């Protein structure tokens, strides 16, 4: 299905369900098979989901529903990278089998499909389960069953709880850190201006607002508006933001609601500066949604042009930097294994997380138990394709520690300054990252690290 057709289908599905149309988003070749000290050990069925030839993992993903636009591309992109690894020696010779099931971004469905993956499909681990409200419906079960629950596709601070959730690990920057970085930018660059918040009414949005409030003076914040993913009629919220006089709107929203926010501001002849969390600002997805949603009401809008200037953040090299070694690697994988999808931020995200998983599996050893994977991550992972280091340790299960401020310009997020790192506390400083970006391995496959 072509991207334009898929976006139209996704937009139609979303609007039909919600009942609203809007008027007016280096290592050597085959290093994976040879880089263990125990490389001569026979491959065995060392844990559930691991045979002598395969590693079977699972995930819940919003292949349909309000989060499907853009996010439905993530799991196929991860699978594309796994296919690339499988074709280049696998993980110590084993091929990764990735089973991802649709939960429609509905927590009740998430609980059901995760239980199916664990109890019926016998997966070794749950990888990159997407969504804060959805994964919260499964996290207690996974930990009670001692299933590795790795690299959740959500920045909820709640994943960093080794005492309660010893099996669970975040991956992307958590929303509190992200809120702090965005909040500092707003406080510095829009000093004295009126600010409004627009955010998803769950831990996703609430964590983001916590970080914002750590940095933006309370006197600047004139309106706080929330939405729920099952109701796309956000006209009252946007009207309230306009009535408050907010000159800047800071949003923690999924792509569909970022697009709706933009369209409703246009409908009200309201032109605030938009500052939006990374999860809601993939330019290709967002621009397509703005155009597609407007078309539902008979309007023809150039969504890609309308989203220019939106301020956001990023934690990986920009897709616009075609000379970057990671962009070149993942573009090659995309073209070979996932060419029907656009090469956008969602595809990029899926491949980055898959790379991190392969790295972790290599570090877990040749015949790993489930606990070996947990232990390997807790020992720390190389930075890989990200621009800020991971926080992983036995006492910290959050993922990336930083990001840069970016701005959407002609279909890509353009980095505006240095990578900034911080923690999730109210007093932790925001500092410039002094480290360097790593290069992609020549083989495209990581090697085991100590």
C-alpha cells in the first residue's frame, strides 16, 4: 500500500471511530556469530523461546486505532532490521523470530495479546511494547512471570522501577527528562510570554508536564488542557488555549492529536508557536495526517508546509543527514526489507530499538537464560545510534539520558543546538553532553561488548 493510500486509510479509520471530521504531522562482517568468548559452545535450547536455531520474541503494537498512523510502521521496521541480522549471521547463529500482535492502543486488548504471546507462543521476551497506557496493562504480569520486558516504546518514568519491575527497561528518553529539556528552551526563548499545555491525560502527558513544570515558571502557564485518545473532538481545549492568550502551546501528544491540534488552531485563526514532544512530531507522518484529516472535510491543505517551524526534540541523528553512518545503514536495511514503508522517523525508531536488542542479546551470551538478558542490560550498553548515553544499571532501568532541540523544516527535524543531558529530578541540572557520536559498524551488526 502506498504511503498516501495508507495515511488516507488510517485517517478515515480514526475519524470514523471517533465520529468527527475536522474542518479547515564499526565491527567486522558477521561479528554477531563470532564475538563471544564461548563461541565454540554448542547452541542449546537455553530458555523458553530459545532453540538451537531461533530466538522468538513478541510485542503488542497499535496496528489499528488512534495511534496507528505512523506507529504501525515501527514493528515492521524492527523486523526488517532483524531480517538483516538474520541474513548476516544472526545472533550467534540463531535467527530472530518477531511476533507482534495488534492491540489497537487499547489496554484491555494489550493485556490479552501479551498473555497470548507469553502463555501460548512462549516468547523469550517482550520487546518494544508500544504505549504508556497500554503497556501499563501488561507490566505487572510480565514481571510476575519473570519475562524480560525490554525497551518499552514509551518514555514513561514508571519503567524505571527495578524494585517493582525488575524485568522492565525503558529505551527512549523519559518524558520527565524530555519535558525538562523542552521546558528550559521555552523558559529561555519565550521568557515572559503566555504558555499553554496540551497533553494526553495519562502518565505519558503527566510525566511530560512534570518536567515542563520543573523549568517553566508557573506564572507563565495560563492554561492546561488534556485529551483522551478515544475522543478527537478537541475543539473545546483549543478554544480554551486561545482564550487564555497562550502564545506558545507545549504538547505531549501522539501524532494524530498533534495534527488535530494544528488543524483546530487554523480553524480558529489562532497561530501560537507549537513546541511538541518527539513522539508526536515525525514530519512525514505529521504532515500526511494534517493533509489527510483536512481532506475528510473537503479541504486541500499542504500539511508538510503547515508543520514547518514546529519545535521539538531528537535523540538520534537527523534523517536529513544522509551522510551519517547510521542513516546510511538503516536506509539500506529499509530499502532491502521494508521498502513499502516511508523512510521516516517511525521506521528509524523501529530499527534503532532493534539494534539495541541485538546488542543486548549478544551481551547476554551464547546460550542465555532470561535473567542473562536482564543482567546484560543492567551492565550497560554502548550508545549505538543514539546521541546520548543510556542510564542502564542495576538501580536504573530508564533509557536515554538526553536529547537536542530541533525544528521541523522541509520534512526533517533539524538539530538546533548541542545534545543536552539531565535526570528526572526537579533539581538535576541540564548540561551539554561532552561525549561523541558513535559510528555504525561496517557490517551493520553490533558485536558483543564487555
